[in-house]
C-alpha cells in the first residue's frame, strides 16, 4: 500500500506540476513580468540585454517548474493517503478530492487574500501567512465534516462555523490605504488567471491520483 501511495504521488505530482507550469508560462508569468516593469518604473521593451533577459526567463521557468512538481508531489501524497484510507479510487473520486483541495487551498484563502503581484502593497507577511494557513485548515476540516458527518446536525453546524470563522476574523489588511504602481486591471487579471490555473492543477492532480490508485488496486487484486 505504501509503495502504491508513493508511486501515485510521484506520477500525479510530476504530471500536474508539468501541466500547471505550461499554463503558468502562457497565462500567469507574462502578467508577473508586466507587474515587475511597473514596480521598477521601466518602460516595456526598453530594458536590458536580450541574452540576459532570455537567460533570466529560462532560469525562472526551470525554478518554477521544479517548485510546481515538488508542490504537486507533496499534495499528491496527502490525496493518495486520504483516498487509500477512505477506500476510494477512480478518476471521478479523485477529481472530487482535488476540487476539495482547490476549495481549501485556493478558494477560501483567496476570498480574504487574493493572489497579488509584485509591487502591490500588502499587510505584514507573517500575519498573512498565519491567516492563510488558518483559512486552509478550517476549510479542509469543514469539508471533511460536511461530507463524512454532514447527516448529523451538530457536525453540519460545526462545519459551517469553521467555514465562516476565518472570514469573520478577517484577513490582515493595510490600514493606510496605499496604492501601488500596478494597474487594477492587471492585478484583477492576474488573480483570475491564478485561480483558474490552480483549478487546473487540482483537477489534474486529483483525477490522476485517483486513476492510478484504482489501477494499482486492480493490479494487486484488491477490491475497490
């Protein structure tokens, strides 16, 4: 079983990381580069040595891809372990688990802390990280309660309370109302692209993990 979980995590993490890296390179990275120009006050297309820019772009792409694959493997380990303990499998079940991860790790935190670009004014980093982690954990726990114990009123009430608690507390915000150099339209487009890219990542991750676990069980002769 452990070998099956590890193999599933490695393959699902690798595939989802590569897929999301391609999507980011086409859809997300150009917006980050544009924001960096605004942040440093550079005129688009007026900066620097072409070979240096190309090398920097390649280095950034490689580092991002490695980070995405490692992130994918880490989350795939959690998904594969959860699916195995739950006795589930198949791409449909895996997709549902992936959507749950998307809700917990992207949707819920983004409601209070939308994805931000370089140059955008933000509250204290530690405070934002603490709130983000709290929102993700609370949402994940609430989803588990709803899907596993939702038929019991007290569990359902507790789940709803957990879902709303981080947003009642509120995410850290700047008090001075400063505005950065990044245009609102660019920031909005980036946030939307990031959320959709995350949806693709979690959908691929969950579906592939579920499918691989199902095939692993079938190969080992374990009933689904």
